[in-house]
């Protein structure tokens, strides 16, 4: 419903004229703004990705990385072993959060027939493989830290070692999943069957 306004206009000869002007409401169109998401995917969030195996693994990795980061801070700060775990857990927390956000906000990354997916799979494969090894090293560093009687925060070091075991297993599962996806990436998805031509 539009509003009307009466405007009085004075002319140079001294006469006045009244006009009824319809006021238009100011409208805001998101389509006129910068387009980051492709046009055919605007307004969509791939929240279904959160229910997939990869989505659940990423959520678990984010939660456990945050807990490991806090516990590594609570362990003995004078040692480099706690600093190692603190660094690795914070790094994975940021990168896995960015990956999860990317998959949910940019759904075209998760479509199977996308031609550019292979590069993302290789990057994730390397990331998860390297961090599996780094968390495996972190387990032993935190076990060594918790075995020392003179250190502060032994309980935090023990709990961090346990969480690093869980993170190592999660990252190893993600590595295997990405390796299988990478190996199957170049296989054709459609099969052409030769049949008898009918006249």
C-alpha cells in the first residue's frame, strides 16, 4: 500500500499549484549486490552436508580440536610439547572450520559432477594426511609430559593425550575417505552400453 503526499508548488508569477504525489517505498534488492555465490545457487545453504559422514567428522574434529587447544594451554606452558599440541590443535581448528563453512555456504563445492573438485580433494587429502602424522607425534609428546612428576597440569596433559588419540583416528578416517574419493574421481560415472540398432 503506497502513501500519498500533497505538495504545494509556488510558481514565479505568484500562483500556487497543488499536486498529489505517490510516495514509493525504498526497496532493497540483494541481487544488485556483489555475487560471491553463483546465481543459480543464491539463497541456498548446503545444510544437508552436516548430516553426511564428512560433515559429522568435521564437526567432531572442530569440537575435539578446540578442547585439545584449551587443555594444551592448561598443561605446563614452560615445555615445548604443550606448545606443539597447542599449535597443531589451533591450526586444525581454523582450517577444518573454514572447510566446513566452505562446504555449507558454497554448495557447488560438494556437487559430484563439478569439474574442479579434484583439486580440493587433493588439498584435503594432503591436509588430513599430514595432520594425522602431527597428531600422532602430539600423542607421544603429551604422554611424555604427563609422565614427568615435576610438571604442572599433568591431568590436562593426560586428557590432551587421550583427545589427540581420538583426533588421530578422526584425521586418519578422513584421509582414507579422501584417498578413496581421489582414486575414484577419474572413473566415468556414466556407462555407455552397446546395443543392437533397430531399423
